[in-house]
């Protein structure tokens, strides 16, 4: 391969890609290119208008408790907008502000269509150009890849993440398929508008009591559901253990058929909130080793097949724990930057502040050894 055009190519200008770029900047790795198929924070730009970050923002950075949604130790989206739960538009604006402030080298409208490996690096093929890089950080997230085929007839449904505003969706009775955060967000906003909603879910996510916020519904959502239940009782019906196996349509409307033989009719298309796939699976699957349907990551979040190909973002899994929130996957920005810095012979000691502030966590005991769970019945008793 001829001389690389950059040391590091980062694919995706969401929080994962930009956070890694900032960590690399910290140790002087500046031959970096960030390739973004649309615009900075594109996923957040496309959120339904009413949707908010479920993780709260609070500016406590000087006390070493960095805003949970910040992408580096020195910024705070909560402080920028004076709000705890930012909208998608606000969070995208925070990301753009970081790009401007730190002058990050983002190339918008530059989709990477294909990745190729060479003996000493990678070729990233775009529409009219090819970028060469010694290291690649794949950071294309999940939001761009909703799972459109979870069962036959799913194409008849309305995909929750593609709704621009719940106010604009016609109808007053809905079936929502999926009971995790996206499904609950849809149900909440429709109920708040005065609609009747049935939520069909294969499990009962609303009943899960787990210390990991990636498994249980967030306190923000639990609180919203409790509020709506008090204000508009019976507006949301939770049908747990109702796995939808097909959606069909006839002259009268739509029917969601469940495994137990029931059918749930609605005049409007059911709302599909059954989750997302990973950019790794959709775009670069052959570059990773796979075990039980999950990509395998090295201890420094690189591919085990291509050690110079790293991944940053919500599909990261270590010890069966998914790093799907910003505050979780940002703990690895410093790990990736440190590793690339070492391989480029840079002084990585400047990342010590990132380490102190939780942006460089190498000890993965946090994944499996959660001792912070207080039995909720004990906690309830303690409330006067
Ligand atoms: C509905 C929903 C709500 C969520 N709420 C929260 C929350 O409240 N708090 C939280 O911490 N996490 C939340 N998450 C998790 C969420 O995945 C992330 O925190 C965040 O979006 C992940 O950041 P990212 O940079 O990996 O991905 P993204 O923000 O999706 O960024 C990926 C970028 O890559 C670009 N891209 C894709 N393909 C290409 C290509 N081929 N070439 C170039 N660019 C490309 C996309 O345009 C996009 O801009 C939520 C997720 C979903 C789906």
C-alpha cells in the first residue's frame, strides 16, 4: 500500500466517533479523518421530536462526576442547554458545538461504502474517492439499522424510530410491538395525546428488576409511565409474554398475531419497536469473529481478525455486558486512543485525566460484578 492519507479513519460522527477523535487529539494523534455519511449527530437529528435522552445530564464535571452524556471530560450537554433530558436536536447541536470548538476534521456527506484490508492498513471506499488509513475506528452505531424483519408482515408496520412526531400520527387506538425504551416512548407519547395503546411484548421488560440500566427500563421511563397511569388510567395496556409472530392486513385494517393464538386488531399500522441491528453486522461483519451471534472484541476493542480495526459504540460487548449507553461506551474512548497511541509511539500519559474521569476504564469487573444493587423492597421501606 502507498503512504496512508491518514493515520486513523473514524467512520461515523456520532458520540462514539467524535469521542474517540477527542481522546486521540489529547495525545497528539492528529492525522485523523472522520467520515460521516450524513451530518454530525445524524441519528439524533432523526429522533421523533418528543423523544428525550433517557440518561440525565447534570454538569458536575469539576467534581469528577462528568455529565453522563458528555463525550469528553470537559463538556456538558446539560450545562449547554440547561436541561436534564435533551431532545435529539439538542444533543446533535451539542455534538456540532464540540466539533466546532475542537475543530475536529469531520467530512460530512462522505459515506463509506466498502472497507478493504491491505497488508499495512485499510482502504475506505467512498462514492468518488478512497481514503487510506493505518487504523480504522468503526463507529456507525445502531440507529441507522432498525430491525425491519423480525417477523412476516413487519413491513406493514410503522417503524417507531422513523416517526418524526407522535402528534402527527393519525388515529386514536394503537398497537405497539416491543416493550423496551422505544416502545414505551411511543406508548407514552400516544397515551399523553389521549390515545388508547396496547403494548405487545415477548417478555415483560416493565417488570424486570435489574441493576443494569441496559436491562431494566430507565427510572425516567418508569416515572413517566407511573405519571400517565395516574393521570390517564387504562390508557396503556401492557400485554407481556405476547410474542408477535406475524402482522397481516385486510379491508378492515391490521392484525398482530401472537404466539398464543390471539389477534390484536387496529385500524392504524402497528408501531414497530423491536430494536436495532449493529453497524458491525450490517456493514463489516466479515472483519470480525462471531460467537453466538455476537462480534468478538479484543481487550482493546479491536477485531480479533484485524487488530488495527477498532469498534466504538453501543454494540460493544464484554463479558456478556452491552456497553449501549454513552456513559458506558465512552469508558473505552481512552482505551482505544491509548492503544493506537502506543502503536504510533506516542506518549499516552496525557490520558491520565481521561482515566481519572471514567473515560479510560480497563478493568472490566464493572461488567459483571455489580455490587450496587439495593433490593428495591428494602429501599422502599426506607422512604418515609
Ligand atoms: C431510540 C434510542 C434511544 C437511545 N437513548 C439513549 C440515551 O438516552 N442515552 C444513551 O446514552 N444512549 C441512548 N441510546 C443508545 C445510542 O445508541 C447511543 O447512545 C448513541 O446514538 C450511539 O452513538 P454512536 O456514535 O455509536 O452512533 P450514532 O449516533 O448512530 O452515530 C453513527 C453515525 O454513523 C453514521 N454512519 C452510518 N453508516 C455510515 C457509513 N457507512 N459511512 C459513514 N458514516 C456512517 C451515521 O450517519 C451516524 O451519524 C439510544 C438508542 C436508541 C436507538
